[in-house]
């Protein structure tokens, strides 16, 4: 483990024929929501995802069709205490075997008992970390945003202290964990995560 940080990805070994563990239930304005942004977003909470709840019960970092970084409470407790400024967006997973809305929610709009799994939250980073070495990295400059990359072929990080979890200000596409963050997740037995070397950047 020589890299100073790793791309945080999803372990999809439990995903079946459905192709993804959780799929967002659309809400007003959902199409324009991007957690890559650092500004506060208007998002109703909780955000509902239809999910294979058998898988959700086994993982701390469930894969989903929006590529949101959704973390269990224990994963958040490891990564977020010293993280850059961020907000949590409550996520509730609806059992995808319960089809009809009247079986999912009562007349007040509350989920019926046993239909959802709660305790998860998506993380939106309101501050990104300026740690990409722009001179030693190989990237395509973003024509609309000076100082940012639209794609990266080779990522080199500057020799600076890194928080356990972060996004890069010059290239916010991925969530990264520091070497210390990875070690802490592995020692805690956090499930559903996969760590990519920086050489796998895209």
C-alpha cells in the first residue's frame, strides 16, 4: 500500500441480475442534482432508493445507479470526523420486492414497518481538497473551468496531509480515501468497499 490515497469504489460482488443494488426513486428536480457540486442543494429527505435489502443488510457502502457515496453510520464514524466540510443527506432503502405504493407507505406518507432500511446517508462534500499536482499529472484541461481537469490519465498527488475521505478540487469525479482511511476501514471490517490504485484514474 504505497499510494498516499486510493479511489473509493464499490464492491459489487453481491450484485445479482439486477445490475445494481439500489436505484433512486425520482423526486422533483432529481435530474439536476449532482453531488459533485460544493453548493448546498435542495434535496427532500430522506431520498428513497429501491433496493435489494438482503444486500443492503450486508454492506456499509451500497452501490447505486447514481454513484452517490452512501455510507452506513459506522463507516461515517470512521471517515467523517476530520473530513472537509460536508453535509449528510438521509437515505432510506425501500425493499424492491414490495411493489405497490400503498404497501410501502401509510396514508401519512410514512414508510410502513419493515419496508425500509434506514441509518444510511449520502455525503456531499461542500469543500474539496487542493492536492492534485497539476505539473506532474497528465490530464485534459476543462475548457469551461480554469484550473480543473475534464479527464485525467495520470494522477499525482502533492505531498500534503490528506483527510481520510475527500474529493479533489481540480477533479471532483471520484471520492478518495487516504492510506490511513483505507487502513481504518479495513481494520473495522467495513463491507461493500473497493480501493483502486491511483493508476486506475479515468
